[in-house]
């Protein structure tokens, strides 16, 4: 059950011990997989707090085709008892080798890994639910053979749901999924083996049984998780597994190393791994689109179709503002968008938007709910994704119903301004863009000087993408900066770089003015405007004293502006040569400066020397 569904009752000493004893007795009746049964001499770990980890399923629901987060049967995280102290000590000693796996030969590494698996045989599932054991397993997987990974994956099939919702084993499963994504393409080309690595080494007499392929393991995992999908979306440990699984099935990039914001791991999780000498799985195939077997594509289609029809309206709307479920929901919408089923009547998106897609007529209840969602810290993220995926028709409906006439107010809000930025940056056509610019224009000055320049940047992004609105956006900038006369436009580059209105700039001490990062970014976007959209900035640049512009080359933000001028594809080569002429005797000085050296590199790229 999600965070909002937790009972808010006082839990004191009276009655608490009896309830805890009852939960312990109930947990002992659970049948454990034979492969994970611990010796009778070991301690048995008590179950996790029922207030946080027990979920209820309504198995007696009248509508069997409707997924519900609440069920009658209790599903608690897996618990197999405490790890044998001797085994725990052995694995901790092995961890030093796993942190720095420098073996003299490949055979030494294979022997080491095989010995570790042999020592923990029969206790694999127990280790996945242990704090230290699960972390060591993740490190071990990184140097294991594909056969060993498949074998471990197959062991977890007997208790999948309880392992997926466990706080430690869920991370182990996520690592197995990432490694499966890497191996799928090799498996499709027949490059994997059913034999363990090093099986031919002397002394290896064990007969190896054929393991399910990665494709088969993933198909079985999908079939197991699909009936409980809504419940798992609401679980804080299972939800990140669902996100990875969706990306694996679609063959989409999972870890974008060039953009940390696209990482599947949270900052907290990444910091935890880094502090414990862990390394992320940085395989190149995880950052690109991968080839996926047709069976997995069909499984993904069926999964999306099943969840789309079975998640009811109330649950779907609840996920839009759920910190745990919303990221999974957004990923599902992305995949539906690619398959062309996003805006069908009765679709998941239609349910989330209270039937706005199927019935766009005015609805007071829906209007109130969506306006609250715009200001919600989680719901706003969901709407940002909707703006990105929406068709021109749906985006126009959203704009007219919930943003038109309110853009200025929403742009100043600490949360809803991000939804406005997504709306503006995803304008679908020239007409929509110019309508938005016209409404924002009176507030451009306030946005620039009141810490909301991101809204202006969003408009510039759309102007560049749609190759339209250059004149309108420049007029809005002139108005916001307080430029009224033509001769005042020569200070445009300064006003944007320092984010100051014209009247304040002319009375300020230039040498004391600090560069603004947001202003620098706005100038760089203006330089990318199509046609002659860059001319106002270049005219202002050449109107400045050369020594003043040279000082910009040695500033972190100022140097970015000069570099953008030299690198811009829209500025003619003749104009760039005029810029280079100003630095003809100063390249040596720039080359030894930490910021100016980047400008020298940009100059080399546009020079006519071989």
C-alpha cells in the first residue's frame, strides 16, 4: 500500500507485544523454497514491521479484471533467517577481492568466483535478504559468468513477489536485470553457453543442468509480476524494479552516463554505492537502444494492454501524485506513446486526467483536481511528462483549460513554474508558440529578475525547435529588459549577461557586475535562433569595447558566451572572422587560462588551417 494508505494509529506497548507475537507465528507458517531452507541451528529473523511492510489484497473483488492495490491476503517481504556467521565472515573477506578484482589470470578469477558460489550454495536467497550479503552479491555478479547469473536468477523464481518487495533483495534483482539487458543481444546471436565458466578446469566434475535463457527468465518474470502490477507500483522497493524491467523489455537506454538526471538510481542510492566501494554497471549497451527478441516485445505489449485495462480510475489518479508510483506510471505512458495507444479513450492517461481525453467538455470536478495537480510537488512532475507526450490537440486543450490567462501567475509559483516550462518548451506548432509568447510578454521582465528565467529559456527552446517566433521573442526580451530606443539595443548582450534592466545598468559600476549563469544560457540560446535571429546579439557584441569583451574570455560564464559565438552554426563565417581578429595577438595568453583555453579550441575548429 502506498504512503497515503498507511494506518495512522498509535502503537504503544499495550497490545503491541501480542500483535507482534501473532505476526511472528503467522510468518512461520510460510513455506520456504527448498533451495533456501536454512539449517535448524540458525536464528530465524523476525518479520519486518507489519505497519510498513504488509500489504492487503482484495482477492474477493467483484471485478476480476480490475487491479487493486488492496487485497485480503497478506504479502510480506521475504525472510529466510539470519546468515550463518561463518559464511558472512567468509563473504566479507571475499569482498576485498571484489572491490579490487586484480587477478593474475582469467583462470584465477574463474576459480575464485566458482569457489564463492560453491560456499554459498543453498543459501543464495538468504543472502539476498541480508544487508551485507545483498551488497556483496551485487559486486559478485559483475565478474560472474552469464551461466552463473542465469542460475541465480532462476533460483529467485520460486519467491519472486516477496523478494521484489524486500528492501535488500530488490536491489539484487535490479542488478540481475541490468546484466540481463547486457546479455540479451549476445544471447540472440548464440554467443552464450549453458556451461559454467571454467567447467573444463580440472576437478570440475559436477554435471551442469541446462539453465533457462535470459529471454525465458524475463518472460517468466513478466508473467509473475503482471497480476500484481498495481500493488508493486505502490511499493517503494518494487517500483524501481518495474522501471528497469520496462526499459529492458523496450530495449531503451537505461543508464545515460552523459546526463545523471536520466539515471535509474536515485542520488541517495548512488551515494550509498559509492561510499561502499561499489561501481555502477557502466556497460555501453545500457546507454543505447538495444535489439530485443520479438517475444519480449510481445510481452511488453501484453503487459501494457493488461495494466491499461485493469488499473481502475481511482488507483490511476492516485499514482499521479505518488512519489513511489508516479515514476513507473510516467515510464508506462512513454512506452504507450511510442506504440500509439497513449490517447485512446479509456486509456491509462485518460484515467489519470479524469477522462479529459475521451470527454473534453467542461467538468468542475476534473478542473479542480487538475489545478491542484499543477501545484503538487509530485503531480507537477507527472504533468511535465504529459506535456512532453501530448498530441497538439491535447496540449491545446490543456493550455486553454488550465493555463490560458494564468501563465504569469503560474510562472512565479515555486512548483507550477516547472509545468509551465514544460508546456512552453513542448509547443507543437507556430500558432501555439506565438499565443504563448504573447501572454508571457508582459511578465518577461519579472521572470528575468525574479529568479524565473527558465520560463524564458523554455520559450527560446521552442523557437529554435519550431524555427518560428524569433521576432516575437526578441521583442519580449526588449520589453522585459526596459529597452525602448534603437540605440539602447547595443547593450543587449550586457543586460542579458548580468540580468539587469537598462536603467539600472547605465548607472552601475561595470567592473563590479557579476555574470549570471541563467543570462549566459539565454544568450547562447538566442545565438541558435534560425535565420538572422542572432543578429541583435552580434550587433551588441561589436558595439562593445574589444578589451571589455576580451575580459569575458577569462570568466566562467563569459567565456561560454564567446565560445558559443564562435561555435554557432547560424553565424556566418565572415562574422566569426571579425571576432577572431579581436584576439589575433592574444591566443597565447588565452591558451594558458583555464577558461580561455576552451575558446582557443573553438577557434581551431572554425579555422581554415588543415
